[in-house]
């Protein structure tokens, strides 16, 4: 299975950490506890220091 997902860094405290590490073509994994459930690759970075998600 393959697809594209939009992801956000929700916690202000870790945005600078991720901003310094995430680059185009970075490979990562989605985790469920200690098990890798999917492999992912960064294909685009947009507004890494802002929170695009809206909560009510």
C-alpha cells in the first residue's frame, strides 16, 4: 500500500528539534509502541514552525 499524508508538529516544544532534523528525502517510520507499522519519506516541507491544525 502506498499514499501521501499531511503531517503536523503539534507540540511547540519539539518544533525546533524537528525543524533541524527533517529534510526532503528523510526516511522515517510510523510506530505502534515498539513496532514499525509503516515506512515514510519526507517529500515536502511547508511551514515547519507553525501549527496548521485547528482544534476546537
